[in-house]
């Protein structure tokens, strides 16, 4: 064989063997390992480049060192929570108890009683209430959002933050380096800095950073905390939907948030402060004694942060436990559905044992690859008795799950492997029947704009669609 033919073959073989050994030397899920091995085998140069860029959950040595310190600091802070604010998992009920015990074991944060919680499902009302909370803030506020985007009512919120900083409130604005990249590139964050606001760009996206850390590990959380007495979380980014991604062809984004008053507000404040310290260093660490907000209402809930290279990274286990705890009804909404086999098996099993399982998805999402990967699961889910409803009123971006009208899972986590294993996320586990009924009412409102899927009609789709869907599903572990 000629040398000019043999040499590329030998290089390809060497690259394939090297990457395969590297993949097998690490504890990856089988699907993830196989996806990378096939990628490098079939696309040698592109596969190698992609593996170097996103194949491992590298955060960089500085992040790892800081993460270890913050993990210990948070564990101490949560362990010192006053006993009167902590609820025994046994008191959350038969559905909630296994979830509460697992979440506390993995995440170190107990169930806490004494909250008042409000559900907001309109972007104007969300922004108006956030602006009001900023204007009422007296000591400190922190806003941590994946996306900051100029335009519309977000301009009013930014002005409120500037007013707060000028009257002496300590204001911190955290934004993801990729999700908020246009905001940063246009210099909009400098308006905040000029007013004395501490701006933290989390995981900046740059070619230099790619050399030491994986580029697509993102801070996907949405958290706002005011004076450690009021906290917000949910799916809403700081982007007015009337001004955001208007050319994407998916309609306006449909979101929901919860406003929490009570002891967990300080917990969310500590979680957000830990992220600021991870990115900017110990100068931003909140050194105040551990405390919690006052009792504000009857609701019990539990915060569950997750993310790579940090103490809390097992959200998939918590979600699986919640699904297996269902006995009568399980309704979930998510914009991105590519969860891997374990969650699909859990949903199928729930439907087969008689649970009324309803999956609400947007008719179209802003990721074509995820949309095809999602569709690859529809046949087996429909055949098992899962109802799949496709929302036609915009991009349904709310992430929620209600189980037996007793347990609600609400926050930033999508039902995909990226949220489960790669992104920094926040879930709220809410053990309260009245709130579950309220969230269920919102889900039913979404159902009014949905079209149900029919198994027979779905199976009549063209062969090329099946091939594309299954190919996308093979790639989902590395999306």
C-alpha cells in the first residue's frame, strides 16, 4: 500500500484507539461512551476536535479548587439551619418522603417549612413584580440568570437595579457567558457596572477558556434573591418575550416563575453567592452568620441545586425517584425532551402500572437536533399509554412536574441529558397540595392550546423521518 494512503489510515487508527482508551478510562454512561467512540470512528478529525472541546466535564483547576471550598462552606451553612425551620422527610407524605430523603442525602439541603409561594405565569407580571422587589430591597439583592437580554420591560428592571445600587443596596448580577453573550458583547453590562453593580460573567465563552475547560458547561439557573427574605426561580430568563428571538420561528417563549417568601430565600441566596465565588473568587463570599428568613406561610419545600464538578450533581436520580413514586397522576412540561433511556423507561413503567402520564411539549423548539431526538421516543411512549400533547401557543419553556397532586418539581431543569449532567441548574421540590393544584391548573391551561398525538398517525410518518430521529437520538448523549 502506498505511503500516502497508509499514513492517514494509521493516523485515524491511532486517534481512534487513543480516544477509545480515554473514554473507557472514565466512568461514562454506556450511551455516552458509545456515542463518542462511534463519533471518532465515523468522523475522525471532526470527532477528535469535538471530543477535545466537549467530551469531558472539565471546569479548569481553579474552578475545582474553589468548588471544593464552597461545597464545604455550603454544607456547614446548611447544617446550622435552625431546627424550627427544618421538616422531617417523613412528614412530606408517601409520595414526597423518598424524594425528600434522597435529595437531602445527595444535596445536603433539608426540607424547610414556613413558606408563602406564589406562581407567576405571565411575563409582564413577572417583570413588574421583580421590579417592585428591587425597589423594595434595602440591603442586598442578587440576580442570577442564564440569559440577560436588552429590550422591553427588561430595560425597566435594569433601571430599578441601578436605582437600588445608587441608594446603597449591594447588587450582584450574574449572567452566563454564552447565554448572555450578546448582552455582554454589546456592552450592556457596563451600564450596570458603572452604577456600582457587581457584574459576574459566569464561565465566559472564549477560545482561551476552551484550552483548559469544556466550552459548553453552562450556568442555566434563574435565581433572584432580595434581602434573604424573598427569592424567585423558574424558567424565565431576563428577556422580554416580545423582544427575544423574534426570528426563530417558534413564537414567544412561555414561562413561569415562583416567588418564595420564607426560610429558603436565604438558602437560595447562599447558592447564588457560591456561584459568584466560584467565578470571581473569595472576595465575593458572603461571610455573614448562617441564618434563614422568617416563617411566612404553610408551604414546605426543598431547594436542590445541581451541576458539574460540584457537590450537587444527581438531579436525574431525584427525578427518577419522583416518577417511580407516582401512583395516580403525573403531568410534566418541558421544552426539551431527550432524557435518555432511564427516564423513558420510568415514564413507560408509570403508564403501564396505571398512572395517568401526560407529557406537554412545544410543537416546535429552537433546537432542531433536540426536536428530532425527542421524537425518537414518541412511539414507545405512546404505545405504553403516555399522553403526549404538543403546545401550539409558542415555545412552551416552563419546566414543571406534578405528581399525585402532592409533589411539584419546578425550576430550571429540562428533561434532557444536558440539564441532568452538564448544566448548573436549580430545582424546587414543593411538598404542598394547594400549590400542586395551582400548578396543575396552569398545566391544564397549557393543554387548552395543545394538540394530542395519535399513535397510528405518528407511525405513518415517512421512513426518512424515523432515520433522522433515531440518528439524532444516538447523538443525544453528547448534545
